[in-house]
């Protein structure tokens, strides 16, 4: 499972370290962004400012979209062959 250049028909593979970094980065970024949105939104809702629901409800999907975008970035790197 190495990522060394193979023959002319052998595409580059994703290494374990790439997957580990992707998972850690997506998890930390998603938790920070989603958690901040949720926390600020719930603070507003608790203070009877109902616009806070606009931060609470999309907090989890926004965190997931960040992970998806990071995965697409890694996929584009692998396809182009750059590291």
C-alpha cells in the first residue's frame, strides 16, 4: 500500500497517513465550527432571541459539509498526482 510511482497504468493511491490526517482534520474542524454554531445559537434561543434557531439547526450539516470538502480536496490531489 505504498504511494510510490508505479507503471504507466498504476494510479497513485491514498496512504494511511492521508486518511488519518483527513479524519483528524475533518473531525476537529467540524466539531469547532458546528459546536460554535450550536453554542451561540442555543445561547440566543435561551435568551429568547429566536433567530438563534438559524444557527442551531444547520450546525451539524455544516460540520459534515466541511469534512466532505476536505475529502474532495484530497481526492483532487490524488487524481492530479501532486502531494
